[in-house]
C-alpha cells in the first residue's frame, strides 16, 4: 500500500474513532454542562494548539514544504492564543464570547486551509516526512475539527426559552 493510501486511511479512521468516542463519551457530558462551561472545555482542548509550531521546528519534521508548514504553524498558534484568551476572560462574558467565536472561526479556517494546502503540495504522498508529528493530523486534528463544528453549532443555534429566561433573570439580578 502506498504512503498516500496509508495516510488517507489513517486520517479517515482517525475521524471514525474520534466520532465514536466523542458521541458516546464526550458529547453527552458537554450537553449536560452549562453553555459557558461546555465552551470552556472545548477552549481548553484548543489552548494546546500552540503545539502546531512544531512543524517549523528544525530537526523535528523532515522536508515539509514551507508553504504548508509555516501556514499551519502560525494559524495553530493564533487559534491556541485565542482559546487561551477565551479561558482567561471567562468572567468578562462579552470578551469570553468574542474569543470563543474567534478561536473557533480561526481554528476551523486553519484546518480547512491546512487540508487544502496538504493536498496541493502532495503531503499524503510524503507523510513519512512528518516524522513524529505524523500523529498530529491522524489523532489530534480530527478531534479539533469535531469540537470546532460542535462549538460553532452551539454558538449559532438559538438558546432554549428556559435558558433565555434564566439568563435574563440572572442579568437583572
């Protein structure tokens, strides 16, 4: 089997495994939490996105195209910093929600554009160049994308009437 086929198979199976795990163990827990707490949990996961800088760390990754590595590294860093800012501003709700929206939009755009760049530069065929960072797109990226989709869905879906009434009453008190 070619490196490209192995990489693509690993990527698909990474999504399948995380979707199964997420739907059975993580999503029910997040649904049981208050909206802010669920978004904080997601932000905590994404606060580790600074790890993407490893793509431009000399000696860690093989000969990755700079156009892919640099973009992925800095957009991951931006997403991680925005997630950290969301966590730091949780007591200042307007700022918290601004940073939650920002890290989810930037992070989603990052991952989509990383997939585009990866295909464009032929990354699946040279997956061996990823070295130890091979685990990032196979194990880490699927859960990042899944949580971005859930977080963005929860941001745009209307709040239930009971929650709106509770939020209004809490704000008035």
